[in-house]
């Protein structure tokens, strides 16, 4: 939700924007025609904001695509045909989009207006990610220009700059952010909105758009020796890459090279240590301004390269120093040693001003006014709190039923049971009391992972995947399993939305009540699955009121699990139970209450089912009426009928 | 009023409205003419887990994360959450601690004892303020969700911020009956 409306205001007005909102503003100040994306923290707000405003600013199209590969293909062809296009994803999304991007990077649209910006949001420290991955390493593979803003104001400006560079060079340009930039909120001075210059006539000549041997090698020559050479000229001459504190003098003859959010940490650390150094701020991180860097190295005896995660800048700075036979000492991560001791900054996790200050203290032996090590030494007993599923989350109900079913299967079959997890809120079922996780990699991998163990052992292997992730990249793995008759049990937890990133729609979502309205045709997942010929059973919460839902679900999982073992068949159970965060916005919440007279404090509701709205109070279960979202499962599973809809 | 830099650390649990608090306060400070930067944590980490946010303002733009040992104010919307961010308190014990007395217990995890908590708090600050934020929120809005607005009302006395500006910022976030109830909670806390 935007606090300050993105399209309101006149040039020069100050807004209080998230980095992500500033990117949207920058794009509509560049006359954007189309935005495609797959949601992923910390990039999701960009797509949601575009969805809110695209009609008002008369953009041609905005879509939340089925996955990043499709998103970049839709945007890529629009770019080829002369659109000002943008595509957004989180860092690991670029892995999915990398196949088309490799060809796309080399094609050379013939239309004047063509421009393509690829937003890639990294998440150092894995605030909301399954892996920590530095997407900048792709820049050497794709050989395309990339800009990295360090705050929300730069998010707006660099987005505009990225469109300009792409339009000029006919190369896609990556706009790379990190969580602390995308999710920083700050003063942003806005500029003028611009109308699109897209034309109905366009040129789609095959020589410059078709990845095929007879065309590709020519395009590649042009890509590297012509367009990237121009990109290098821009990098050398642009103020995106600039020396700050040019006249700063310090006794160590130390200079600093940095980019992105690390730049703000450097400023903070220099202030703290009352240290003055010249500073080369890199805004265009590919291709690097070799001459500018050389000149900067020449004036210093020591250089400190400050960047998060991988030594992307540092390895290139080392190469540039070697090329010029410079004796300058380069401090950083000592990237070729794989040695934690030699590294002044970590390869793993986010940076912050404290880490940068500590590294500078090691280089300079300065004594700061606050003894940081003294503070770090102090340890406190911190209370552990794992993230938990929302009160009323359907995944908790599934976890509870699955736990009961698996216990029975193990008892009866004496076989081991293993669980393959995917990317979604249900990943939290990996934690106690459920602990359903043995192997997990990335989006859409659970179904294939289950096959790998099923084909090589006699165990029962259960894949747990959400509907959004199934559409994203789970389908090929399921078809692979069906074709190979692999005996696995697949649970598709269909909550109707891409829950984890903020309940965005996917191709199975019923968007009637939401901003997409009737513009979409929801794909019926049940019909889709039946079409594959697979054994599929569908269970819907609240459909059959005669029997308790949790028992129905437990019995179904038990029955199909046994069948997988006995008959070596593949079963899919489609569990349809909508995300509570969506239903509470449409339906009244029927809060449950505990009757302390009937409750014998068995703890099933708060310690086995683990609903966060239920706690123990005065030897009885107690439901916090502010937290309860009215799913009603506790009423069902209470063995003493102590939980009801009415307060006594 | 000129402020070089003022750093607030806000901690609590996902769902307590920390981001809303950041936005209302940040917007008011921007309207007052300051350069403001906040950092938010979104996504899965917010659900019931610990949340740690920063708000920094002054005459120049600062980094979204401060150095340890440099915070001017630490706010905890849930009592035990403050332990996680004690290293941001200044060694001279001048950092203000604003603590909601609300405790969120988790099944099977021991909650820190009051003795331990008070001990480490007074080791780190001479300016500790305990606020019955849950009670005030509940009294005016029948919900504990307004704890963030109560805290906002309380901290106003320490900040170079015009009351009408912050009320304007609250008005952007609520309407109708909810607005009136939240403003009442805000005002009671302001007059504490």
C-alpha cells in the first residue's frame, strides 16, 4: 500500500517514497509502456504499484506473469517491437529468466523507442529468501549495462537513466537493488511525468531479433565490440560514477571504492571515525569505468573496496591495478583466499556501518569515540521467536492433518516417510511441531526431489507445494513423474494466491473481487490436473459439513499415502482452502471462545495445533479475540467441545 | 530546530504495526522539513517473528542502518523484544528507552524474567519509560492494534515535531470512527 500516491504531485515536490515506489515513479517519468513481473521480496511493491496506476497513466499493459522466464519474454518482445518496457523480479528470479535473457541481451531492436530495464532486487541476509545470491555475477555472463542506486532518490533517477541508456544503446539495462534500498523509505524529489512515444508501425527484422547461428554471431560481434564499447564510454563519462571528497587528505593515503547501499554505510563510518578519504562511488556497476578507476588508484597508496556479498568490484579493481602495474594495496575480502581471517568484510550477510567501521579501524588503527568491540562483547539472553503461520492459516490445518496421517502410515507400513518442501508460506511447516522438510532447493523443485528418492528407495516420499509455485515451475516436474510412473504423493496446497509475497494473483486466482476484476480467466487447477491423466483427489474446506474437515483430510492423506506404497502409484491431492488474509477481507470474522468450565487444558489447540491466537491462561486455553481470524479449526479439534462461537 | 542526526530503533513483533508507525512518523518529519530515512522488513519474516526497523532524521540524509552504540531512542512495542537491540544504546546511557509493557509469551519458550530484564535495561539506560500501551489502546479502540499509535503519542514530547503535523499524518492513515478512536488513544498517551 502506498502512503504517498505515486502519480500525484508536480515536479520538485517532495514525496516520502519506498525505494520501490521511487522506481515506479522513475519509470512513468520515462514514458513506460509495459511492466511484467513475478512477485518476490524485496521487489513485489513495484508490480503492485504499477497494477494500481497503469490505466490512469495510460500504460499499454501490466501483468503479474506466471514466472520470471515468461515475464522477461513478454517484456523482451515488447522491447523488440519498440516499447519502453520493464520487467521485475527478485535475485533468484533472474536464474529462471536467465535462459531467454542470454539471447535477448544480444538482439538489437531496430525501433527507435525500444528500451528495456530489468529490475533485479537482491536480498542479502536472506530477510525473505531461501538462498543468499549476488546477482551481479550475471553481468559478466550477459554483458549488459547495470546501474545500482544507493537510496530512494537514486532509485527514481537511476531508473530514468537506465531507460535512457537502454534506448540509446539498444541493450537491456539491469537496475540492481537490495532490500535496504528497495525497502528504505525516504524523501524523494519527483520530476515530470512523460507520455509514451510508442508507435503502431514497427520493424521486427529477423537479422537482429532471431537467435540462430547465421544471425547470432554477427549480433554478438556488435553486442560486445560496438554496443558494450559505447556503454563503457557512458560509464567513463557519466556522473553515475564519480569521485567524491576529491581533495580529502589522510595520513594513510587511503581511498575508498564502493557502490549501492554500501556507499551510505561508508559515509556513516567515515563520519564516525572522523576520517577523510577520497571516495569513488560507482553507480554504473557494469561495465566498470576502467580509466576512472585507474586514475583513482594512482593517487592512493591504499584502497578499500566496500561491497556486500561477493567481491564483484574488488576482483575487477585488482585486475585493473595489475593491468597498470600499480603498487597500490587493495583491502577488501581477499577474494582468492577463501579465508575468513584474511577477509576484512564478509562474503556472507548484509553489511552495515558497524562492520565497515570495524574494517576501517583494522586498516588505520584509529581509536573511535565509541568502543564498538566493547559493545559487541556484551551478550544477552535473547528470546527465540521463529516466524509462524498466521492465525487461521490453512497450511496449519494441512500440517496438523498430515502429521496424524503420517504417524499412522509409519505405524502400519513400517516405512520411512520423507518430505520435499517448496517456496511459500508452507515452508514454515519445516519447523516444530511439524518438521516436514528433508530436502528443499528452489521454486518448483519439490515434486522432482521426491522422485529422486522414490526411484532409489522403498520409502514414502511426499512433495508439498503451493498453487502459485506449482504454476510457476512445478508443472514440468509433475508431468515427469506421471510419465515415469514414479510412486510419490504430491500435496498441492491451493490457497488461491501467491500468499507469501502479499497475496498476488497467479493464473489460477479468482480475481473477481480484486483490482484485476474480470480481466483474467482463472485456470481450473482441478480440470488441468485431470487432463494429465494423473490420479487426483480434490478436497475443499467447508464443502462437506457432515464430517470434520481435519479428519477428512487426515483420512485422505492416509489412504493415498498407503496406495502409493502398496500399488506404486502417483497420487495428487489438491487441497483447496483459501488464504485467510484474503477471506477475512471479504467475509465477517466469526471469533471463537474457550469455555473454561469445559476446557481441561489438554493443550491440543495451543501446543499441538500451535495457533498463535491461542495461549494458556489460568490453567485453561485462552483465545485472543484480537488475533483470532475465525478459521474454526480449533473448535473442530477440541476433544472436550470447549471451543464455541459464543462467549459465555 | 537543527538536528544533525536523530536515530530511533523500533522493535516488536510482526503484525504489531511497526511499519505503519514508521510511515506516520516519517511522513510527519518530512512535512516538518527534515530528511528522513526508514528501513522496513517485509515478507515472511514479519509473521509473528521479530521485527527491527530504523528511523533516522536530520539535516542530511543518513544510512538506513545506524552504527551500534549510537541510537537516541529505542522503542519496543513488545517488552522482551528490546533485548535484541540493546547494542544500539549509547554507552553513556543517554539513549531513551520507550517500552510497551505488553508481553507476548510463546508456548515452550521461556520468557525473560522481570529481574533479568530490569537489570540489563538499567545497565544500558538512565532514561527508561514503561508505557501501558496495550491498556490505553484497548480502552479507546477495543483493540491492541492501536499500540503503535499510543507509542507515537507518547514519544512526541521528545521529538522536534509539531503536534498538528503528526495529527495530519495520522489522518492520512485512518478515517471515520477509527480515526477518532486512534486520535483519542494518541492524545491520552501524549498527555501521560
